C-alpha cells in the first residue's frame, strides 16, 4: 500500500493529537474509501469557524464524552471535510 503524501508529494505530517483528529483518529488528515466526507484538510479553527460549523449542524465546540471528544476551541487544529455527503431526499 502506498504511503500517504501531502499535496506537495511529501510525507504526511500530523495535524493534531490534542485533540486527536483525523477520520482514523490517528492525528493525520488522510482518508480511505469509508470516509465519505474526505477529512483531508488540516486547519486551525477560529471562533468564527466554530460558530459557522455549529449553525450548519456540525457542532465541534461542545464536548461529547460518548466519543471521547473534548470539543474544539479557537486555535485547535482539526481535520475538516472537503465534501459533504448529502441524502437523496
């Protein structure tokens, strides 16, 4: 299996391990066939991004202990989706 690379063809670097990020919860923004959202972009989140995300139905700022998710705060790094899977309705 080929090694994951960044957009420059270089070794993929860790985005965040505190909080743990990535579709595979390994800190890297990489995706596989099962990742319909393609979590491949590492970003540093701002208050404005968190407010927008929450307003559009993806609350990333509220902790969710069921998933061991501490909630994000401005300045945290996070793997975001490049596409959104929509229903057929």
